């Protein structure tokens, strides 16, 4: 007895709802993603009469110094002698090189620490420095 097998192909999968699914996934990931923003340290900025705002936040490295002489870069507390190595690596990054260093220094910090930070930045060839302040009322 010969039994013939039914030679039908696999049924095609409907792709009519594929754009809807992709659109919903894109919306889900856009809503659920969080962009990292540096928090820094709690500092009181000194007042200034005239302030110029930085053009953009791209390619800007942020550094905080609080009243206890702690130095923070990229949400990480570092020692003074580590500044030149970290900033040199950031400056030599081929994708997004560091162009400006924004110093956010507490108003009670001694000028000696600020000078030491400037010297470490000079070693890393980071000479474009912006000092963050608040407006004077």
C-alpha cells in the first residue's frame, strides 16, 4: 500500500503587524531609558557680576571641589595627582575629545587647592577652563 504524503510548504508568517510591534518597542525603550547626568557634590558657587554661558555641554568635562578639598570627576572622588592622567585620557579620546573643563569650586575653598588643580590640568594640556559661578543679585 502506497501512502502519499501531503507536500505542502510551511504557511507564511504574516508580517502585517510587524511595523506596529517595532513602533511600540521603540516607544517603550525611549520612555524607559535614562540618560546619565553628573550629580556632582553639594557646593556653594561664588557670585560674579558678569556670566557667560557655555555654548553646549558636549565635549565638556566637569570637575567639582568642595569645602573639604575633595575633588570629584565623573561622579568619582579622586586624588589631586590623578587629575592629569584622567583628563589626558579624556582629552585624547578619538570619539569625543575633551575641549573645555568646567570647574565647579565651592566658595570656601582655599586658593592653594585651586592652583594645584590648575597645575594638574596644565600637565594634561587642558588649558581651556571654565569657572562655574552664580549671578550676583
